[in-house]
């Protein structure tokens, strides 16, 4: 249903790998990754119809998440309390902000497939959706590498619409930016994004991202949140002066306190700067809301209930009275922290021994804030890899995750992640998974 590799003619597959072998170093030059051993020799290839199906499912689940929140809260503060989060759990949170569709300005659902059926296992809802710049670039550079090949020119491969461009358009519209407004993409040097700890290096690395914004008519730059300042007039400033708007590209949870973060907080509160998106959007990314979706099934319209049953794994909030059942059903469950991201704290029941599972459950019950989700026996993707140091190639069937982007409801791009030969089951960049863009066939 997803990757069309095995359906392509042998001559096409041979040509794809030949061009990939020649160009993988250029394709992945500058791509952020923790993996220093492997690189893929091609991107996954999907039909346009399948891509549209996955983006439709993502959009539907995002709307259902917001609706579940609105059944329990009308403001960000009420939602924070309903989720059991303490004050301060979300940075820069406006507790009085109404819950509206504007919080769905950025969506990237993590989709696993089992038997060809898509399952949304997490929904990242925020402006700080990583991977767009890299996945756009990988897809574009693979296409460039294929150009001029007599076999591949006949195939009709294309890339999805640019996620970078779609986010810029969403920012322009949401913040009502004019050509005179100065915009900064603000990141943190305290995050886990590869290389982000070096602020100057990141500014240089992301210059193509800034340049694309300028090509689209935006007065654009990137800057670390830690370096932000306020001038005497209360305006938020970067190195080249005051700015009018911020594209927030750090997850607003556990950000290290700094003068720059406080300056941003003050500027947002006073209205000196507009920000995409408000940090209340990150509340909607809580995995506990997946349990609400299942709790609400009896009251939902049949079509919405069917979407949840078919495309959202059964999810429940972990509590002490569920321990014995969780022990008995270890091979059917995944344990996840409700509010973390990046694969941190995830324990896959079938992949660990019983004593490890029991200890993880006990620790999670004591700490609170965890969910149990039905295990998805994920389909595997047959990928071809090159070992960086030796140049040797290897084919392996690996777990993978598809994460299409939606910005202000517009589908664009996709962030593909897959493990490498010999790796474990969690498909996460922080744990060595590789990333790619996506190519489409009519």
C-alpha cells in the first residue's frame, strides 16, 4: 500500500539504486542525523492516492483531537488542568487563550502501518514540527540526481508540495504579515536536534531555510531563543534589530530558563511580537487525548467513531488498577509518557522481558502521566543502505513511520523515518533512525 519498490520494473529499481549510489553523499549533505554509520540509497516511493489518504486521516484525527478537548475545556488553562498538567508544564502558556482551530496551525501525525492499515500512534500538534527542511531537501535532491536518466525520466516521479513553503504561507496568513514585517524563526540551543547546541553553526546551516522565506517575500532570519533581548522600547530583538513576528521552532516543554526566553515571554504578553503558534497548541499533542477519543466513542457520530476504531490504536490512561491486566497483556501493549516526545520513555511490551515490563509499569504508575496503547505490529519497509565508512551496501526490511505535514490544514511534504540494519523497534531519530523525504507516482 505504501512503498512501491517491489512493484517497480527491475530496470527502474536498478536505475534508482545506481543514481543513489552515485549521489547519496550530496543528497544527505547537511541533513541532521545522529546516525554516523548508515545512509539510505533511495527515498520511499508512494502513490499519490495513498499520500492523499494518509493526509486525510491525519487531518480528521487532528480535528477529532480538538473536538475531544472542547468537550472538556474552553481555554488553554482549563485544558491543562483536565490533562493533569501542573502550572508551568507548558512554557509561555496563555491560560486564558480560547481553544480554536488556530491551534491546528501545524500538524504532523506519526503513522504506522499494520497489514496495510494506517494507525495514527501520535499526533504532533505545534509550530515546532521538525524535519520539514531536511525531508523537502532530500526529496528534491534525489529528484535532481535522477534527472536525465533515460529510464527514470519516463517514470514520472514527483515530490509532494513543499512543507517549508506551506508552513511559511500558514505563518504569513495566521500572523497577517506584510512585506515590512520582520520575521525570525526561533530555535533553542538546548534541544536534541543534531547540531543545535551550536547557535552560530545552526544559523549557518539553516541559511537556505531563511533564504527560501525571503524568496517567498518574507523578511526572514533564524536565531536562538537564548540570545533574544528586549530594547528600551520593549521590542524583541535579534542581532540585526527588532522583529515583529516569531516562528517558534522549539517545543515549549522544559525549555531551559534564560533571559532570551523571558524576553520572548514578555514580548508575547505585551503584544510587541506575534508568534506562530501559541504554545497552547502543544497541549493538543498530549497522548492522553487519544484515551479521551476512545472514552468518547459511544457519543460520537458513527463515521467519527469508525475513524477512531480503524485508525487510532486503543489507548487508556495508566492507573494502578490497570496494572494486572497490563502485566497479562504485555505482548499487546506499548507504554508511553503522555507528555514527552522523541521516543523518550517508550517501552514496547513485546520487545522486553517480563521483569523489565513490570518494572516500567510500576515506575510509570508511581510517576503518573502515562498511557497504555495497543501494540501495532508494524509493516516493514525494504530499504537499501550504504555503510558510510566502507561503502558496502545492504538491503534490509526495517520498521518505518510516515509523518505527513499539515499547515493550516494544507497537506505538504512528509517526514519519513526508518530504522537501520540491526536496530531496535523504536523508529526515532534520537535513537539512530534515518530520515528521508517522499517521492510520489501518479
